[in-house]
């Protein structure tokens, strides 16, 4: 598809026009709506992205890709209930779809929802994708919140080894080390988390924890 070629070349305006033309020619092809939504999401045009993903889902209700993509801009807009609905719908299609189980587990955990359901979903995701470091991180943080620090630590050490530049994982690792009394390791992980140039939601918490350790 011409739009995909333009998008791969970084020509977003040309890609957008190509996908719009594709929709005009074949309005029932859901992939064009999904691709167009990808462009809008990259431009932070969240309303436009959500509209196109809704259309893609309507055209292909059993396709998991639009549902997974739909949850992300909804999370960015703070529409967490709608994001949960998208992931829940994806799991109704495939109960062992790891990305949806992981994201839903994370949302439930972070919004103080059903803790048992969050744990069950995270375990389902881990079983389906045992080597994914982000899924291991989700399960580990849920275990951390339950006080199961040693098991969380095993998961986080593996995740950090695979994604050493990921600040959220380093933050979770540092907090877990602190809980088991390994202050040197905690400090090292929190320094790694706070030294990154990448923004992450728990940056202020990581800086506060590092100050308390020092």
C-alpha cells in the first residue's frame, strides 16, 4: 500500500493523503483506518486517532489490533474506563492475548481496582508471553504492591537486564531493592531511573525515593 511506503519514509502528510484516498476507494477496508490512526496518534491527534480506530473496529470487530491501539490514546486522554473496555473486548475475543491481559492488569492495579483480577490477568499475560520484559514488569509491580518482594525482584532483575534503559523498570527495581534492605542496589537502580532523558510517570516518585535513600 502506497501509504505504508510513505509512512516508512517518514512522509506523514503524503501517507495520510494516501490512506484517505484508499478509504475513499475501498471504505470497508479496516486496515486503512488503522494505519491512518497510527499517523494521527504519532501527531498527538488523539481524537482523530480514536475516531479512525472506532471505525476500524466497527468494520472488523474480531480484529485485535484496533482494540489494542484504541486503548492507548484513551489512556493518554485519561479515559481509563474506555481503555479498560477496549482491552476487555480484546480478551473476550482471545482470553490469552498477552498484550490486552497485561495492559488491563496494569490499569486495574494503578486505579486501585480488583487486586485479585489484576494479579490473575498479569499471570495470564506472563504465561502467554513468558519472555516479555514489560509483562514481567507488570506482574512484578503487582506483586510488589502485595508485599511479595522476593518474587517481584526475580522478575524485575530479568526485565532490567533485557531493558536496561527503561526508567519505569529501573524505578520498580530500585523500590523493590529498598524494600528488601539492599540500599546500594536500590540507589543504583533509582539513579538509572532518574538520570534518563525520557519522561516517565513516576519520575517525581523516583527522585523522592532516591533522596530518602541518600
